[in-house]
C-alpha cells in the first residue's frame, strides 16, 4: 500500500514524470530533423499521438495541472515537427 503523499510530493512526481516522457521524445525529433529520414515513422501513429497530446494539454489546462500543461506544451511541437518532416520527406 502506498502511504499518503503530500501535495508537494504529488506535484514533484508529476514534474519528474513529465520530464521523462517529454525528454524521451527529443532524440527522435533531433534525429528526424538531422537525417530527414522518416521511412520508419508512421504518419498515422504520429498524427494520433499529436491529437492525444493536444487533448492532454486541454485536460491539463482544465485541471490547472502544471506538470501536464508544461510537458504537453513541450512535447506537442516536437511531435508536430516529426509529422511535418514525415509529410515533407515521406
């Protein structure tokens, strides 16, 4: 059983999770920008992921949850860059 956590501890967990899930996307975006190689990237998957990130951002704003808001504000442009590169370079 998980012991009761304080609000600060919960927010800290949220920020750490947000950093992990946002920063893990950075290498893919950088690699795609550098190589312009998008053959192994699924446009459908990336597009659905972008919609999901957008919805998470709206959700975070509705709840005033800064870990959710910040992580999705950073992740959404990275995903959209990959989608744009896929559209441009196939």
